[in-house]
C-alpha cells in the first residue's frame, strides 16, 4: 500500500544515503549515524501504531537472528572468495569500500557503536515501514537502489543479498527482532571482527 508517509520516507532515505555516499570519506561514520537515525526515527514515527508489537522480543527471534548472521556471513565469505578468484575488479571494489575503516580516529565515531545504531535503524525503516506497507519486492528494490549512490556494483549486490535475507526473516516471523539482531551482528562481523577485505585493508584496522 502506497501512502504519503511511505513516499516521504523513501525520499528521506534517498537524500540521507546520497549525503552518506556522495560526500566522500571525510566524517563518513558521523554521517552514517545521522543517516541511520534519520530513517530509523522516521520509521518509528510512521509506524508508531504497530512498532511496539514489531519489536516485542522473544528468545526464538533472538536465536534466529544470531543464527541468521552466521549464515549470512558464510554466504558473503564464499562470495568474497569467488570474487577474488574470478572477478578481481569486483574484489578491488570490496577492498575500496573497506577503506572507510582506516580514516583517522579523530574524524570518526567508534565503528562498533555506529554499526549498532545504523543496522537496527535500517531495519526499522526498510522492513518495519517500507516492507510492511509496500511488500517484500518493493522494499528490496528500494533498499538496493539507494546504494547506487556509491557507484559500486558490488555494494548494490551486497545490499540486495542482505535485504533479501532480512526481508525474508521479517516476512517469516512478522517481527523486527530477528532482522535487527541479524543485521547488527552481521555488520559487526563483516566490518569489525572478521572483515572480508584483502590483506592491505586488514592491516589498516
């Protein structure tokens, strides 16, 4: 169902992600936090009548979220191995994306903290608002599309894979708990704990 609130929210996300990826690497993590909070807050306000039910925790959903993060990390690990073997140009895009980890500490917020804010906020918006109102396909297409601002095909593909996985969890469980847990833990794993970038990016950690 298309509503004015949904359309305005999508425009907010387009602008927020445009500012995030279109303004270079300077203060990237600060801008990421602002972008995430902007869409997350919008999603909560727009879905205020149902958000409490969507966020009601359960042990099953937490466990599914943790297991889902492990599965998704495995998918990306295998994909990264494939790219490095058969598509080195795409693998180079992955390494370039990881360069955001090496900006001076004086110019960035703690990365784990940012990830624990942005990932859940994305779920509040893309699954809690967009998918709840417009369906899985529309939410997935738009979630992938806003990453076009970075002009890297590998990032759009990654967003599509993650969006499909978390959207599937949301459709299955009817709750945001599993997607939020999965997204947050996967972000920490793939960016902080066990990054998929090449040796040069790992040394910059």
